[in-house]
C-alpha cells in the first residue's frame, strides 16, 4: 500500500473522515482517531506497529449494516457488556450502551467520558430506549487475514 493510495473509511458512528497519527509517547506506534467534536464515542485504534496495521484495523468493518438485533424479550445482549444501540426515534444515531439490572432491567448510555469498558462511565436515564443493538466489532483481524 503506497502512501498516496491510503484510504481511511469514515467513522462508523458519525461519518467523518478520521486522522492518522503517531502516538504521543512512541513515534513507532500509529493510531487512527475520529476527531469530530460531535461524535460522542471518539473511536480510535489502539497504538499499533505501523501505519498499514492501523489502517487495516480501522477499516475493518465486519458484518452487514442490517446485522442488528431487534430489542425484544429473549434477544438481549450479555449483562454489563457494552454494545452499539440505535435509540428509539433516531435511526440515524448510534449510542454505546449497556444493559443493567437494578430493580429491573434497564439500558444505560455511555456518557462520552472514559473507556467503553469502564462501567462507571455509563449513566441511567429513563429516556434511554433502543430499538436495535449489536456487539462492537473486534479489532483483532489476525484470524481473518491468514
């Protein structure tokens, strides 16, 4: 892949083209990050060895767009596992959310601060209703590139 032919897919959450950069602490490592201030998820790759690896990981989009699971009894995600979720009445938006049980099942939405895996960065609001969900794609593409 030559530098002139590098094509980054847009952010899967907001559609803005991300930036590619060396990491602040190690110029040998590369990552790609969405810098759209309106994109509440700020997705980015982990620091990776080489620009091509970072691009491969960012551009990896498993599954079809219609691969979403409708929110219904019996088809819910694992408890306390972050997922992508489509808010009711907003099919153009994707939230990071988790399903929790505290005096009954309810959804919590990521508040935009901290890592998606940090369960303390989710907050409950009675208005969080989702129509569809799916697990986040894996960034491990080594199995698929054999």
